[in-house]
């Protein structure tokens, strides 16, 4: 089998990166291409690759393979996501990536797309385990899902390949959403209705949750570049490593599944908003987990629910939910919304007969200018726009009959709720087999409401997907509240398209 990884994932023109690889086939063909509306090949070479063993703890400690070559980033390589494809003589192919930043002090655009690379590394299970489970034992049916989840790891090396369906899935990979409503007394399902695609490709339950190629960020970039809209690119790790990473930009864009944020990354984004920056979130489950980088970006620490018991560090440095009171910085203070008050839609038994779109409430909000949308209208249901993971807030209805935010867990009380729909944090107990991995309802209930009792846990199950905006410091935030937003752009939905353009224009990412 051929596999590869790079020593770093973010580079600027003139810098070099090393490619580490293993192949039983010997010499391989290397191709590097910028991936956007089109695939632009920038580098081709033949490289000699030796066959190396996979170390026992490669998932946590890395592979330690020698470099097979180094590559210098050309001065003409525009900022973007670059696919690294290594093909062997037997027809096998391995992929990895690098993000090319704009040259220091020379931004090429007014807005920057921050790639959700922390999420990718948290989900990567090459070598055995991820932050979620020991996925290889699960796929081999050597462990049940609860057993596999118990054997998740909290230290994840970036110095290893990325699982193939995370890094480079085929274009026909099914979405993480039920494309139609559940029928009367029909057994729930999750994502692909038959499971045939997953069986044919050896798909894990986690492969659709992260990655660029043929997923959320890729769809967004294809749409934007087709509209002649350009961005610069950074990774989550760039924000962690460089306090000035956002200084050249007017707007930051997050897309798809920006689930994991480090403390320094959060600091950079908060400071950016404080001085007048604009944050456009076309993502769901955003900033849910607090993580930490060590070993100069080679190890992601992410103990999730075990964050305070798995290691001996000061509470402020621990990893757990950003909403945990030990941190005093719930994510909604930055994003406006939280997955704790949102949940799943059209997945398993979670809102299994949900409409799949947003119901409009504030039809005069600036984001809906020119959208021909009015109170009570539903948009995005044909896509479906809602599915997989969605963020929300506690709600009340004011005297004007419109929903208003309850200022709990950092949710701003001046949050303007534009549209919403029901969502479920987990599946309600039922006669059907549970499909959504169980969450720690008692922990979430205690964090959200100060009570871990059974009735409060049931309250956690009932959430909403919310689209909203608010002012933060001198800056402003728009939050689409769903992982699936870019599928609306890919489908050519006119409402989703107009809203996206309204946000980008208001935030200075494109000309008004």
C-alpha cells in the first residue's frame, strides 16, 4: 500500500516542505495541484519511495518515515488548498495536502478562508484511532461502537497519513444527511439510505465529517471562484502559531465543520472581531471542542470528555467543551450560537421528518435583502440545507411575536435570529436501534442548566438550528448555523446564494 504525509501543512511561496511516504511499488509519480473551481497542476515529478513499516502507535506518535523528497513552493503558487497525489506503478494512489498562505505582508484578497484542519486531524484514524474511537477495530468488527469509542486517543500525531476517505473521497460520496423524510413506521437510517456505497468503499462512520476534497470547503471554493470571488487561505494551526495571522484581512470565513479551536486561535479571532473584523460562519458545530497544540504543531491534544481527568495541566490549558465553566469562555460568546442548543437534523431519529430547510422569522434582516423571502417562508428544504450538525440558542418569543435569544452560555442577548428549525442534540429513546453515537447528556445538562437530572437531560435533546447575526466589539458575526450551507450553493439554491453574497458584500469580502 502507498501512503504519504508532509512535515508541515502550511507554507508560503519560497518555503519548502518534506514529503514522507511508503510504497511497496518503488518509484511513484508525484502531482501537486491547487484545488478550486478547476484543478491547476503546479508540480510533477518521479520520486523513489521505499517500503516502511507502520509503527505500532503511529496514530499518537507518528510514523517517523524518512522524507522521499522536498518541494519548494513556487512564487506563482497562489494562496489555496493544494492536493498532493502520489501514484504507484500498481495503480494505487495516496493523497495529502498543504495550504499555501499569501506572502507575509502581501495579502491577495480582503477575506481569508480558515481551513478546518483541526477537525481533520481530530477525525483522522490512520494507524488505528482518532479522537472519537479506535476506528480500525470497529471496521474490523473486533470492537463494538461503545468499545471503540472508549479506546479513542487524546494525543493525535500529524506526522502520519490521513485516512483515504477523509482526505480524498470520490465525488459521489454520500452526504451526512437523510435526503428524504422518514416514512411512517420506517426504520431510521443515517446518511446513505442503503449502505451499499459505504460497504463498497470500506467507509467508516467518521469519514464524512472532515476533509476538503469533494466536501464542504471544496464546494464553497468552487462556487466562489465560479463567481470570480477570491480568498486567501490559512489553517487553524496558522492562527494558533501567529497572533498577527488575521491582521491583513477585513473578513474571516469558516465553512463546513470548524469544530475544534485552540486557545490561541480563539484569542486571535476574538481580537480580530474586537478591532472591527467580520466573521462569516458557514459552518455548524463551530468551536465546540477546545484543543491544544504541542510539539511545534506535530501533536494535537484533544481529550474531549476526558479532558480534566486524562492529564495533569492547569484547568485553563485542559481540553474539553469550550462551554465548560472551567474556561469561562463559552464558544457562543464568539460565534453567537452553540451545538449544545442545536443538534442534528435529518440524521437517524433526530428530526427525521424535519423539513430540511429554515423557516424565516426576521424577513427584514439585512442578510435577506433581495431574497424575496417573507415571514414564515421556508428555504433550502429541497437541498436539504439542514442536516448533520447545526448550532442554536435558547429561545423565547417577544411581544412582537419574533424569537429572541436567551443569554445563556455566552449567547449574546442582542443576537438577531433570522431563521430557525427544530434540531435534536441526540436521539430520543425509541424502539429503534440508536444510530447517533451517544453524548454525555448529564455533562451537557450540568454545563447548560446547572442540573444533571433526567428531566434536564431530556431538555438538552430539544434544540433548534438557528441562522443569526450580532455585533461583537467593533466587529460583526453572521452565523449560518449548519454544516450543510455550502450544499445550497452547490445546488444553485437562489436564496442561499443571495444570502451568501449579502454577507460577503457587507463584510467587505467582495465589492458591494
